[in-house]
C-alpha cells in the first residue's frame, strides 16, 4: 500500500505523510497503527528501564515531525526518478533553500520534550571532551545537573562571561 502512494504522481501530501509514517514505523519494528512518536517513546522507555546501556538517540525511530519531511523528500525523489515531466517544487516537499543550496528540512519541532532534555546529565570525572560524556553523546551541553562538572569549566559547556554576573 505505502509504495503505491510514492509511485502515484498525483498523491496528496496527507497520503504521502501517512504512508511514510507507516513504512518508517514498520522499518523500526513498530506495531501496526502505532505511529512514530509512540514507537520512539516505547523504545526509549524500554531501554531506560533495563538500564544496561545508555540510550543511543540515533538508534531510535525518527519523530513524526522529522518522518513527515523525510517522506515528502522521498516522494519528491521518486517522482524525479520516474518522470522528467514531473515538475514539483522541492521547497513544497521537505527541502529549503539556504545560501544557494537545497538543504533538507530535518524537523520543525524539538526532537524530545524539554523536560526530558533536562534529566540527561553526565558524571564525567575528567573534561567531558569525549563521546563517553552522556551529554556530548546526546548533542547537549553539560549543565548544572551534571554530577562532577556542573556545566562549569568543562569542554562541553558554554563559557559564562563575567558580564553575565554584573549589574549595570
């Protein structure tokens, strides 16, 4: 079913997004009608509960938001491959133009709720300068919640300017 949507040159965006989400959910081992956000949450919580390893964000299913842009780009590419006569505007199908280049729109919404980001913290004994740092591994800067560095004086934090503490 999903493949037919991508082969049809008259598919509407809602059908493309729905078919793409169903296909991605299946590829990531989801249940029928589960959806990407629920699948992502289920996989995340099952890994957190076991506590054996840290959760590798890249191993989770994409969010529904990022999945929709991916699906639109896939549809656009399929149409280009199948027919030179199809003239779809890529900016209507998950692409944006940035300084003269066509770039994929990855997502419009944050990848995870802010509350969840606030509970990710490291307990590095050194400088937080390797991928062993949980914060760095998840693409986050160290914060006051981190066990050792507290987001201060480590290589994975924003330097605080003295002017941030002075009143003028």
